[in-house]
C-alpha cells in the first residue's frame, strides 16, 4: 500500500513541478504586464501634460493676439480724435487778437494733449524704434521716464530719488529701455503708500554671474512687497494682482526686452520688517555684443 502511494506520488511529481513552473511563468508574465501597463501609464501622463502645456501656450498666444488687437483699436480710437483736437487747438492759438490769458490756457491744453499722445504711442507700442541700437546717456533716459509718470508720482506725493552719474552711457534700443524702466517705475508707484519712496539707480557694475562691463539699473520701493507665491509668477504673462486695472504684461514684456539685449532681470522683495519693499535689478551689457 505504502509502495503504491509512493509510486503514485512519484507519478504525480512532474505535474506539480509543471504546475509550479506554469505558476512562476504566470507570475513573471503578470509582473511584465504590470510593468508594461505602468510604462504606458507614465507615457500617457507625459502626453497629457505635454498637451495641457501646448493648450495653455495656445490660450496664452490667443490672449496675447487679442490684447494686441485691442491695443491697436484703442490707439486708433484715441489718436484720431486727439489729432483733430490738437489741430483745432493749433488753429485757435494761431487766431489773431485772442486775449493773452486764453492763449496761455490753450498752450497748457496743447502741452497736456501732447503728453497724452506721447503716452498712448508709448504704452501701446506705437513708439517708433530706430532700426539700430543707439548710444545714449542713461541719466537722460531716467529723467524722461520720471517725467512721463510725473502726474502719477505727484498724485501719490511719492519721493523719487534718482542716482546716476551724468556721464554714464549705454548702447541699446532706447525706446525699449524706456519701456522697461517705466514698467518698473509704474509698478513701484502702484505698490507704495502715499508719500512712499522710490529709488532709481544706475551704475557700472558686474553682471549677476560676475561678467564685466555691465550696467545695473535698480528700481527699489518701500511698498507692500510680494508674497513668495506671487514672486514665482510675476514674469508670466497675464499674472496680475491688480484686478481689472492690471494686464499682467508689464514684467513679462520687460523680461523679453532685457533678454533680447543680452541682459537679465532679478527681484528681491519683503512684505514686512525694516526692509519691506521690492527691488528690481536689471543688468545689461554696456555695449550690445551680439547683433539683435
Ligand atoms: N514693485 C512691486 N511691488 C509689489 N508688487 C509688484 C511690484 N512689481 C510687480 N508686482 C506684482 O507683479 C504683478 C505683475 O506685474 P506686471 O507689471 O507684469 O503686471 P501689472 O502691473 O499687474 O499690469 P500691467 O500689465 O499694467 O503692468 C503685479 O500685479 C504685482 O502683483
Ligand atoms: Mg505693471
């Protein structure tokens, strides 16, 4: 009986081994299948992320295109009647026999309208750029920006301190540089409380990575500062904390311009303490190395 059992068990042995082998094979296959599924899943996730990014880029470029269209329409709508009013003012000023007081009023109106025309041309990108970069005095550029925003810093009673050597020169697209500095100054004016302080400084310095022959322009304010999460987003197009009055384009545009000139832009900001406020530093090569 015992011999029979042993024999039967022996006869069964190959089946058990085969079953074990099949089981092992099944497990290996299952493992392989799981791995393949995980790989597929990871690829799918990558594909989803890539598509999402492409969609976001498309939405961004569509938004940009519509902002551009809006700007063109606005410039057209503002500039046309503005020119008509300026022509009428010119005729009125040229009229013989008008009282002196009236002439002075007309001159003031003309000067203010010219300022509006200048602002619309500049803000909406209608500023005619020279076809090549030019060499200019940085102090004059800073003066012209402060002048352009005079009404705004007067109404805030802001203290604007300019620190720049008279002789300091740089080579760049002047209109674009003006746009960068006015974007930074406007942001500071928005951020400071009444009677707040803004410092504009320009000087020869080393670059952020120790490069020689650079100009560093800083715009510092003692305003509200920015949170860490805001700091991570400020150079993205359409990021704004100013609701309907902000477009979220100023810093994005400024960064593009600075990088086009072979420079870089950095920011430091604090929301509390004795050093509360924000400093933007723009570092640019004194002369443009590459042809833009
Ligand atoms: N000096 C600053 N102090 C505090 N926050 C700032 C300062 N500069 C920029 N920011 C923050 O960065 C955001 C983005 O600035 P950006 O200039 O790109 O757009 P904006 O000023 O909101 O709109 P606009 O297109 O009219 O310039 C601002 O909404 C603000 O929250
Ligand atoms: Mg701005």
